[in-house]
C-alpha cells in the first residue's frame, strides 16, 4: 500500500485515492480483516493493493493482493474492472472482477459480471481452492414504481464442482420521500458435486425472502440506508428460516468526496458457511477522495 501512495505523490495526472477497511466474523469462528488502498488516474486506469488476515482457533493466514484497475462511468454504460494476483497460504493465484452494464434501452439495463478469487473459508484457504464465476445481469422497470432485477450464470470451483445459480429481486417503490421500497428476493443454486467440505453446497438450494429498504438524506452531505428481510431456505430434506439486515451512512453519490461505513449481517453465505445455524456479521468503511 505504501507503494501505491508513492505513485500518487509522483503522478501528476492522478484523479483520486481510495481506501477501505473491513472486518467480519461468523459462527464457524472464522474471522477476517482487510485493508485496501488505491489510486486512479484521470483516464480511469489505476492500481490497488491490499492486505488481509484470516483467523480461526489455532490457525491463521495472511494474504497480499496487487491489482490493476479501470473504471468508466458514462450516461449509457458503466465498466469496472480489477485484475491482479493474490498471495495466500503459500500460493499465488490470479484474481479479479469485471462488471459491465449498458443502459441504452428504454427502462432496461443489461450487463455481464465476471469474478475469480479464493474460497474464503479455513478449508478453502488450506486447500488452495479457487472459483471463477460468470453471470448475465439485467434490470427492467415496468413503470416508475415497479422493477425486476436478475442475475444468472455459473460458478466453477477448482474441486470440479459447478454451481448454476439464478438470483432475482422484485422491487416496489412505496414512498419516494423516504426512499422506502418493498421487495421480494430469491436465490436458486444447483451443485454438480454437492456437499463439499470447504463451503456450503447442497445439491439444490432455494431461498425466498420478503423485505423493506429505505434511503434517507439526513443532511446535505449524509445519506442513511437500511434494509431488512426474512424468509425461508429449502434444501433436500431441510427447510429453515433465513434473515439479513444492513445499515450504512455515507455521502450522496453526486459528491466528489465519497465515503461510507456500515454493518451487514445474515445467516446464509454464498461461498462459505457450514449450513445449519450459520451466522455472519461484517463491518466496513470506505473512502474515495479526489486530488
């Protein structure tokens, strides 16, 4: 991270610096914290680096990441990419994300999401397990108050398991003054090699939740966001209640200085967790400052 900020001092064309902190703990006694720093030029290209530490009783590992970044925000399209390498538990792997979204059709947005990373669980890190994911994403507004978003695709794990997935969110605007929305969200998974020990992977998984979200401007430079939902999860031979909530405060999106901080918690997880009784809580803070 010191090298990244050294580039900031030397780069006359630098546009912004950014940083982030995150810490989390789950009911499997798996804890994590990470710190990241980044620099971006006026062209949209930049660099980022980060350090992460993972802990469990009698065990710990540390990871280092260096990546090139690119971000483009235009009225009709957004492109965000991060491509680099992570050194973790004696292994170096290519990691990154690409998110592309077009908004050039009336009321409809379509895009593509790519991701590659380590599986962040104790067994996943010890075994050097990685995954790569491809998803098509879309959102359609049927009118000014009702829209539907979806993401569907597949995740390939390095243990030869494939997860096919589909996520949807059906959203209704209730009160524009408070940014109050009601929503139904769903998640469906199919695993080709189920019940892997490194992460929760039943043969089939279906989740349905009902929730409320709000986004309120409490000051000219502060926005408060919150959401909470609950529902049920079904897997072969088992049905259980699920829940999640999130709360954050931050700067409005149109301000040049962007910051946010918050908490999120859930009793489900995509690439980790032990299934029954699982809980996860995370705290985060982010800052992006123009130069």
